[in-house]
């Protein structure tokens, strides 16, 4: 049996933009009718949940203050674990059944040794999470059976942070995409050029780089749509960064539309609208789901040479330098004048995305666990309606 343990307090719900929860749902859904995954979530999280896995709720530990979280982080960097966060994970682990489990600890180092004996802990790393001095990183992976990362780029960096004896047990499992929900559409006979950005509206993701580029590109009939917010709340307040972006956008000659955070089920329509998707990240993106969604939608896509993004893009997207509006200007001008090239790139993108279907990702997860001699997904159990 496979049990997923996300960060305590996170929501296993389609209403959240959490990439981790999207990955859990994607891995669980292909076998949902025959071999159920389990997901441990705290009571009080969103009641509307994904149907792909059995949700098991646990009473949450008292919330940690900001100062306590900072102390936890400092102690982890010194190799002393996260004693305060451990209370929350202990509460979660108490609801595990006595059956043998592979427990996938999502972005949760330092807690494997808290699990009961029948559990086989595997760290599922969505980001770079092993920090501090070498002995601190080594301490944080104690008790693990292995580590799964969301890209080979992240796997290579993780291998440098773990004991030599564990490096062969660090493997990559690139994120997946729902190729039935994200599909190509006919983009011929459109006027102008529609450029889409999807993601958190924060400096690390680089939407300001896109505005820099379109301001200087001089492309006739250009329309830009920026979908996302600073966080994952539809009605969340605008950050100072987004307010500045909106002021700047109001001065541009092209139309710029801002759409707040959007539940994942509503995203396909935005990709259908777009002629070009730009993902101009400044930071090292381990494996952005937006890239996979764009590829599956058959859109001409531009990404930066950031983390695992080139690895996922292959030859199906255009990769440019990070934090370089000039490079983005050149690409946008080329694509604006070449609808046939956009269509060809979109076809390659769609074919590339089929390599990352969730069914294939779930199958690969089972292969990894079998290679390590660990339990895979098993029959589900009756779970109360309220989880």
C-alpha cells in the first residue's frame, strides 16, 4: 500500500494550486478503481477533495508560530532535525494502519525515523530541500529507503547532499500531465498574437520579464494574459509586486489582462486561448507543471534554462537565457511572424507531453518501488464520508 504524507495543513483538493497535491492526485488516479493510494491530511482542510485516493484525516497538532518555524529551520540546518514540525508529523503517522506501507514523505526530510516499523519511508522531493552543512543533510535523510525527485536535474543535486551509500537510491520521476484535460485546439485564422503566462505572480517566476519584452518588441496586435496570484487564494489581496506590474501594464500599447489564481480545472481554457506560452522563470525550477500543461495543450512554448525545465522541454519548446528580456524579444518576434513554425512547435509539444502522462508516471512509480523491494499500491478500504 502507498500512503502520501503532504505538509500538514495542506489541502488535498482541486480548489488549491498546490503542485504537490496535483502530483499526488495524478499518481493515484490511474489505479483509483483497482489499487487505492492513501493521503493523510489534517482535519479542517478543504472538505472538497480529490476522489483519486482514500483520504485519512488526523487531528492537527497546535499551530506553530512564525518564530517557532524559524527555530525549526535553524535546528534542521544544524543537523538537529525539526522538533516542532515533528509533532505535526507524529499526529499524522498515528492514523497509519498496521498493514505494510510505502510512505511517500512529500518535501519532508527529518521525519522518517518517527514512522512505525511496518512503514517504508521514501522522501519525495519536489524542490531542493536538503540544506545546511553536509552532516545536517546526512542527518535529515536518516531512516529513508530512498529518495524520488521530480527531475533528473534535482536528482543530480540531491545525490551531492546525501551519504555515498544512498546515492544509488536517489532516482528521478518527472512530473506528469493530464493529457485528456489539456488538449490541442485549432489556432489558425486568429488575428494578432496571444501570449499567456501561468504561474504565481512573484519575481522568481519572472512575469515582469515578459512585460519588459512585450514593451520593447513592437509586435502589432499583441495581447498578453497573466494568470495567477502571489498565493493560491482566488480572493487574496494583491501584492506590492503585482500592483506594480499592473501599473506598468496600463502604460503599454498592447492589451494586458490579469486573471487571479485559477483552480486547475479552469486552466485548459486559458491554454486554448493562447498562441504562445512564456514561462520566464528566474529561479531554478525543478519541474514546473505549467510547462507540461502547455506542451499537452499543443501551444508554442518558451521557457528559460532553469533547473529541470530544459530537461522536460526537450526539442518541443524554445529555451532561452534566464532574466534576459532581449532573448525573449527575439523569440517572440520570430514566432509572431511565423504561424507555421508555431503550429509545428505545438505539434512537437503535444507528442512530447505523451511521454509524461500520469498513467505512465504511476507505472514508473510502481517500478521504482518494486526495484527497492517496497510495497506498491493495494486495495482501498472504507473511509468515512468526511475523511
